């Protein structure tokens, strides 16, 4: 009898576990941090009714539908109210009204979203002059100039709408550009895209459009299995002829021409040095570290960066065949596939202008605030006393210091489903504490000199988290005036 009860109890526990997984597991965010899990190429893009159309084309479409609507209204008036034809026309009229309203409202709705999530970096008019742009380690894209880098179109051409959708959804790894797939709906992202296309004049000139093939049609499907031996044997030579002068013989970004590469995306007058990618650091591949994404970069290059197009052969530029591109992508991928990701312990030492009064750790997984303290400990054998360091929670997520104190802040991110580009900032102290683009499972150290007294909000400047999580990402810095004693 007791054995039957035990069996029933075990079965019951399995049933409870199955129900828990079914109900709750879908609400747990999927892990998005892995050097090969985020793929720009593989990201599915939902359809949009006016994707691929420029502002002038949208206006023409809207004007055409307005004309159809006016003509339809005239026909409806000629019909009797009881006529079945009138009812069909009224149904068509209502559908046309919705289409016209959609086209007109998309840009207006896109502006609302842009002002909330994008303007603080990219600027109100997309001129890379947002209020936080000077604090970023990488300058935000100048949207009005429309020199986009991550796209499937030829160099010098505007990206497809689907390219912009991928960048907005996934963000760009290792940069301050976060992904908004968990924050914005599909409709909101499409609306922002249409609004962005009102910046500058390029989107009104069809000469900059590229009606080329989508990603899959550009290179075809990735070949199954390993690279054929005969082709793999030629890869060192192909790499030497096409990559070595910038990326170096071993792929560490130290080629003879590395120092000559310039970022000209903001115009020739404001060009700045840009380093070739180190293939041994796959976590910094902005589009993602998959063979497909590497193949796309080899094929289309990166506009205004010194990275040229390599094929397939044909207009406008092409030197490598499809088979060579796929094999070269696998060759580059192998350089970094087993490289360990650095931790905070391997971070380059920071210079501290004095001895910090406090060391604080902020962890993004639960957005907790902890202080490093020393606790007296006595060895039971030697009877010697020593100080042991340990992290203790800070009350109310508040950091309390005196004016003039130095504070060492350690920001530790975690794979909590928030995506790439996590950040930390202190309102009023942004010039000292403003971190963005901190990738998952990475840590950053920085020094804060509390030279202004008052109460300051600690927040996440990235906006890439869901609303309920974003609300928890706040804390308080309290700086007591210099005359106040602890």
C-alpha cells in the first residue's frame, strides 16, 4: 500500500512539473546572449503593407487611394440604399479608408515612438546630436545622411526596409544600439522605419534605391556539411589576397593597412579611424557570429568603413564566387568559435585618482545594489583574525556617500533576456557614469567622483527591456554636502 502511495506521489509531482512548464515557461525570456545565437541573417521579419516604399511613393499611393475613394463615393450616391451593389461598394470604401488612414498615421505614430526611444541619441531630426550622443563610446548613426552600414543592398544604396527592421529589432552587438524586439511591437517598429525615412533627401530619390534580391537570393542557401577539401585547401590563399592586409595574417585586426582605415559615414570632413574586426573576438561581431552573417558581410561589405564588397561576381562589384564566399565565411568563423569571452577580471585596469571610499556592484539580472564590506573573521585553528570581503545589499537600492568621495562602481550584466546593449547611467552625473552597449555576461568598472551634492536617479538609458522590467531598473545616489558627517 505504501509503495502505491509513493508511486502516486511521484506521478503527481511529474504532473505538477509538466503543468508548470506548460503555463509558466513561455513567459520566461529566451536567452539572447551567445556569440552565435543572435543572427541578423536568420531573424524573421513580419510583413508590412507599405514596406519598401519611400516617402514619395507612399504619398503617391495615398493620393491614388484618395482618388479611388472619391470616385467610389460618387458611385455609391447613385445607387439606392437597398441595392446589393451599394453594400459591396460601401465595404470596399471602408477598406480604402483604412488603407489611407494607415499610410497617413504610420509616420505620425512613428514620430511618437522615435521621440521616446531614439531621439536622445540620434537627435530630434536624425542628425546624431541627441542629448546623450556625446557620452557614447561610438557615435550614433546620422540618419539624415542615410549612410547605413548593415544591409543587404549594394554599397552606396539605401537599405531595404527589412534591413532596418532587423537592426531595430536585434540592435548591434557591442555598441550602444539596443534591440527593441521585446520593447516595441511589430507595428511600432514599422512605423519608426517610415518616420526615419522622412529624414534627409536620399529617400526621395529613386536612384539610391536597390530593388535587388533578398538575403536568401543573394548568396543562396548555406551549403550543407563542411567545406569540400579541394576548396578548403585554397582558403589560406583567398584569405591572404582579400583579408590579410587589414585583418592581419592571424585575423587579429593588425594588418599592415589597419591604421589607414577610416569611418566616413558622417562625411569626409568628419572621418575618424576605424579598426578592422578581430576575428578572435566573436562576441563583438555587430551583426552576429554565424557563418551566414559573416558571408553576408563578405559579400556586401560595410559602407563607409573600408570593408569592400567581394561578390558574387557581377555588377556592381564582385571578385569571389558564392562557393568561395561560403568557404571563406567558415574559415573566418573557425578563428573565433572556441574563444572564451572575457570577464570583468580581465578588463583593462582603470586608473583611480585616489582611494575609493566605497565599492558598489550593480547587477542587472535582478537589478540589485550591493556594497563591498570587510567582515572580521577568526580562524579556528590558528586563532588569527583577518578581514574577509563580501558583498552586502544596500538598503532601498541607495548609494549614500559624502561630497568629494570617490566611488568604484562595478556594473555586472547577466543573460536575463533583455538583449544586447544593457546600460547604466546616473542623472546629473552622465559625464562620469553613462554606460551603454554592455553585452550580456560582461562587466564594466568605472570611477565616480561625487562632486555635486543632492539626490540623483540611477537608471538604464537603453530602453531595451520590457516595461515591467525597465521599471525596476532604478536606484538612488545620495551625495551629502561636504559639511555633513556620516
